[in-house]
C-alpha cells in the first residue's frame, strides 16, 4: 500500500519524506488556501521535494475548461496528476486526458457506481472519501471494501483505489484491511499513528535502567 501525504505544507512534506513515508502528495483548494500562498507556487515547490505523484486539483466547471487548466498545470511538472471532481464534465475531461496520456485522479467519490464510472472513463486513481461519509452518519470504510471488491474483478480497468478524507488511525487500518492501493493521510493522523503511551512509558523505563548500567 502506498502512502500519500494529504497536505500542501512543504515543511511537513520534507519532514515525513525523511522518514520514508511519502510516496506521493494530494492537495485540494482548501489545503492550498491554508498555506497562504498561490496554487502554482505551492505545487511547483512540492514537485521539487517529492519524486512521486503530486495531485493538483482543477476548478473549471466544463470539460474544455478542465483540459485547458490541466495542460497548463502539467507544465509545472511531469509527475503532476490532475485531480478532477466526479461529475459529467469531469469524466469527459478524464477520458480525454487519458487519451493524451495525462494521469488523473477522480475525487469526491461517495458510491460504488461513481467509482465504476470513473474507472471506466480512464482515471488513474479513484478517491473515495471516508471521513465525509462518516460525517453524515454513513459508513465510510464499508465503501472502501465495496469498491476494492468490485474493481478487483476487472483488472482491465487499470486504476488504483486511493482512500481519502482520512480522519484517524482506524481509517488507515480499515483502508489497509480493505486492500486499497493508496491511502492519502493528513500529517495529524500520521502523528497519531506514530505514538502509543506504552511506547513512551517503555522508553522512559529503559532510559532509567540504562543510567544504572550503561557506561
Ligand atoms: C484528498 O485528496 C482529499 O481532498 C482530502 O482527503 C479530503 O479530506 P477532508 O474530507 O478531511 O477535507
């Protein structure tokens, strides 16, 4: 399972890259806005840090508008994956970009039927949103099991399932159990995954004992 970082914060990306935890990056307009910087600058900076795929989201409402935006964004880096919302115009753009060999992520997927259509249209990555389904009292993680089960039967749809809208470590565990190809994780959740009170207590005890017998 690949891990992408769900952030546009370049300092954080550098930090986690040094731990070998960054196979790629996802951004969205909200994450870019949080940096206080311009979209193009941030994406170019991320491309200079990360070797893997960097997801940059388009905002145009029509397929032609998305194509123009996508071709411009791709000039910033060969590794850029164009992130496109799930709707009719989005899928038209996905299909045309796939014909041009430009990889896309279809984002804001909330159902298996949407995932089937995005896969058929030629998306490289499908992004089911787990946390936002939980927010409306639905079971976000069951969607991951359903999508991986369905798509696993059709290897001719050459796409990867990327769990998104991850809010806590249990989402990560469930995504791994469901067999997703990629999970995009916010830095806060990686921090939560890193720590355990018994680890802290164990380190403190070992240090105390080491003071008695090391050196
Ligand atoms: C990533 O590609 C998505 O845009 C992101 O995971 C959404 O997360 P959120 O639902 O916590 O905003």
